[in-house]
C-alpha cells in the first residue's frame, strides 16, 4: 500500500521563479524641487500670457515618474476654465523623444506643447512649443579642474558647449576658466534654428567675433555631458579635437571626473557611415523612411528626396512606421536601402548592425546618388534634413531623359531599343550590380487601341524587363513577380488544372444527404 503524501507534489516551478509585478516607480523629489527643476512658475506664466486654454505636457520615459505631480502643480497655478481640464500628459511618443509630438497633442486638441528634457529644437509645423530643459546642478570647480587636466596649455583655443540640460552653466564655466588664465576660451549660447552654413554646432551660436570654417578647425571642443552620436559626428568634422566631460550622477560625485577624448571613436563611426554610403550607391530601390510628422519642412524634404532619387534613375517608396526597429523594416524585402527623414538627431540610426538593409541620413543619401567619379566625402557631415539642396536639373526633364525611348519606341514584348547602362561595381561586396538604376531601363508601354488602362494588375513583360503597373515601371512589382515565393490568393490559378464542380453533401449532422439520394450518410 502506497504511503500517504506528507506534502503537495511538485507540479510547478519553484516559488522564486514566480512572475512578480515590478514595483511602481515613485517620485522622490519634493514639491519645491519639482518647481525648480521643471520650472513650473515660468511655464505657468507663459501659458497665462499667451492665453492657451489647453496645454499638452510631453515627457521622456525617464521623467514620467514626475509627470502626475508636475501636472497638478502646473494646473494649480492656472486659472480655472469652467471645470474643464487644461493640462494633458503625453507619453510614449510616436517618434523620437527629442522631437515635439504634434500628432499626439492634436488628439487632445491642445493649443500648445510643453516639451520637457533634452530636445533637438527643430521648428514645428503647427503648434507653439515651450521648452523646459530641466535644471541640473553642476560642480563648476570640478569642471574647471577637469578642464585643467585636459588642457595644460593656458593658451589653448577651446570652444565650450554643453547639452541643453546643462547649457545654463556654460557662461559661468567660461568666466571661471578665463579667471584661471585661459584667455582663448569661447562659450556658446542657444540659438534654435541655427542650422545654416555658418552654424558649426547645431542650434548653437559661438560667442565673440565670427570665425571662418578653417579658423574653427584649429580649435578644440570641450563638451559638458555625453553628446548623441549624430552630434558627435557633426562636431568631429568641424573641430580639431573633442573632449567630453561626462555629467552622469555616479561620476559627478568624484572631485574631478576624467575627460574623455572620443576623437578616435568618432573617426571610426564616420568610416562606418561611409560604408553605408557605398551600400546605397548600388541600391536600385530606396525607401524614404518618415521619422517625424512635426518638423516644419518634412513634407517638402520628402518631395525633394523623391525628385533626387528619380533624377538618379532609382525607384523610391515612402514608408511611415513610427519608432524604428529591425523587425519593422525587414518586412519590406523589396527595399534595398533606407533614408531617414527626421531631425538632425533622430536621422542617424547608430545601432544599425541588426538592420537587414543600410539606413542612412539625407546627407549621406545625396552622396550615394552621385557617380563614383563625383563622390567625395569632404570635411562635413550632417544628420538632418536642413541642408537638402534643390537638384540642378528639373526632375521632369531628367525623368523624360531617363525614360525616353529611341526614335521608334519598342512595342510591348518587342526588342529594347536603347542599350542598358554598364553594371556598377560594388566596392563592399566585389560584385557587379546590374540594376542600380532600374528606372533608366524602363520602357513606356504602348497599349493597343481599346485596351482599358485603369486596371491595377501587374503587366507581364519580356524576360529582363521590369514589370509595370498602369504603364509605369515598378521595381516593387518586378520583385513581387520574380522573387516572392507567395504572391497572394489566386495567383496560382494558371498553375493548377481546374476540376468540374460537384454537388456536395447537405442536411444536418445526424444524417447528410448527397444530391438527390435520400439515404443518409
């Protein structure tokens, strides 16, 4: 006889493997600290002066823990509006946290947006914005000590700048350095929209007399806080050397944190970006990836990129996917490369090793579109859409030139009258690419009289020619025809023989009948 159980049998994993709900994060700042760091008084005053009745507060993820209390403190300083709620909190932005999310703000019919945390300061297209960078404390004595360790020569020419969250400390640091004997130190100030040719640093203006690009190249840069990768590349192409002082809370506790010199790292990152340019040069189908719906000139930039890609004989498709990740872009197997339309900071995808196809900035896309003989990297780099230039040749004439047939155009299914362009040699793979400019091979389809041209079906053409939709050559349709293993329901009708229709069974489950047969089955 089996012995009785003295304990419950082990039918599950141990208790320490149970799924436990993570404890909710709590705000640890006092009300006075919140008012000071998030500038509640200044924000409320600006809302009252401009007469905004409904305001959206946009927070990055790490500041959401303070969002409810900030909304309460701010609404307490605003006049009542008939009991209507005046402050709305925005979270989980559709795109990068540095950009203002106008789409989410319009969902609550907001008249303005208060953006908290670091920002790219890109101009918005519809709503006014109040930027609150959040005030951060900084030990200026420790900064001066770190500067002295990095620059022993007191005659060194150095430009001091900082992240927007520490920008208010730049003037004080520069004054302290000049008092210590550094006479050639120059500070910077915020200048939203300073992205022209004379702007060495995005959204910054260097104080003092204007300098040429060559004179600026002889200066070193001292940056407070770790810059994003896009800013690091921009600064690397403009200054002789880079020196970054990390302001992380763990390192700020030290008396004098070590100054990092990312010059070599930035040079390696720049070489990786040039490799992406070479990959895009051999791509025949380019995807225009919309990474913002708020920057003021994003629509005109998309149109300009389309025209430039068409001018180069390539095909473009515009895609909007929200926040980028490799899985989303891998769904578009037809696309051979991507160009991101976004702000100067979010236009660069730094961790792109997991992406199936290369992802580049508009500046890099322009380099990829020119021929190998004309392609020069130069001494500049830019991450946004601010410096896109109009094409020299109008795209309409260029498109007609690329697609123009010979004197007697070939009929559908005939022999191609023009010669194919020579294949492009891909320096990265060592292979010849024959369809780097597929739209140059596109021949117009001459429909026979009486044939309806309104159908959207893919036209089948001679082997070696591109498929077309409504008479327009389509590399995407060609990929669907030749590369896709499954092309949709009904596409295999011409491959399987049809069978005669037969009458099936009918009735109820307890007894089916077949045709006129009354017997049950």
